[in-house]
């Protein structure tokens, strides 16, 4: 199952919560895993390099709190897949109506499953 590469064009809003706030680049397949042969065969090298999602800092941090790099690379390598994850969907639903200057206080806790 190869994923199609995404453009590097920066949208006006977060691709998850749709708030118009400063954005960060999220590599859909974490860069640390780009040398993994199995993942290269699964996604293709171009998709690994070009697969970028533009996320606000709050969504970006929450994604990395909920999912390990391996889970991101194997099961959540698209914005649609990320938005479908129950914990991320719940966070997006809570965050999307907040004003653009709202910055949630996020715990320093790491991914629970490690």
C-alpha cells in the first residue's frame, strides 16, 4: 500500500483542527524511520520524503503524545488516518472551536505505550 506524496505548500490553517494559527511541519513517516527497508517498500521513498502535514503546535504535540513513530509510519501516514484516531479526533473536536490565540496547556508526558 503506497501512500501518495503530499505537496509542501503551506495551507492557511492546521490540517487537523482547521484553526488559522502558526503551523509546523509534521513528517507523516518520521524521518528517523526513512532508512527502514520495509517502510520504504510499503510507502515508497518519494512519499516518505514528501509526506508532510501542516499542523498547529498543539495538534503536532498531541499526535506525538498519542502515537509512537512506528505506529505513525505503519498505520497513520496520512492526515485522514490521524484524524480518524479516537484520541486525536477527540482532541481536534475539543480544540477546533478555540480562538486562534488559545494555547492549550499540554502535559509533558510521553507516549503511554512505550
